[in-house]
């Protein structure tokens, strides 16, 4: 065995952990923060943490027996799950860039979040109604309070 290979293994493992944390490891936290408004966000984050740790637990418990059974092909089930999750994310999670929470909610309500012109117009009109209604009711309440005093 080559002496410096053990050091390379440690450095490579640490490098993987660092780059995973900077890259795809943070995606569940960012998506949860983007998809939920301030009210339900703590509950959504709690569920996200629970699912994350449960998945880590299942992988940790199942990996030794998978390694024994699949030997050099242990990565295959993880690759299949990765492909399934990627397809799910691509098909079902809408683009959140420059969108309000109401627009994102409307995208989920309409299904897969596809951005065709008719759906976008419909969503924009719905979100305009959502945004206008509370302001109008607050202004009317303020006006009514001022009128009655």
C-alpha cells in the first residue's frame, strides 16, 4: 500500500463534504425557504429536517447490508433514486425566481407549474386579486374607522 494514499483519501472525503455542503446539500433548505411564507415556514422546516435526518438514518442503517449484497454496484440504487428525484423536481417544483409566494402557491394549485401563456395570465390575475383584496379591505376598514370617529 502507498503511504500517501491514506492522506489523499482523507482529503478527498473532506473535500466531498465541503463541496456537497456548498452545493446540493443546501438545496432542501433554500427550496423550503422559497416555497413557504413566514407563517408556515417553521413547520415546513421542521418537516424538512425530519425527512432529511430520517433519510440519513435509513442510508446509514441500510448501507452495510447493501454493500454486502451489491458489492461494487452499491451506488446503483442511489443513482436510480437520484434520477427519480431529479425528474420529480423538474416536473413538479415550479421556478420561484422573481415570483411572490402567492404566485408560487397558484402554480402549485394549477398542477405541475408549467409556464404556458394561458396559465401564466390566469395565475397573474389570481395573484393580483389576492394582493388587491387585503389592501382594499384594510383601507376600507381604516376609512370606516376614521369616518365613525
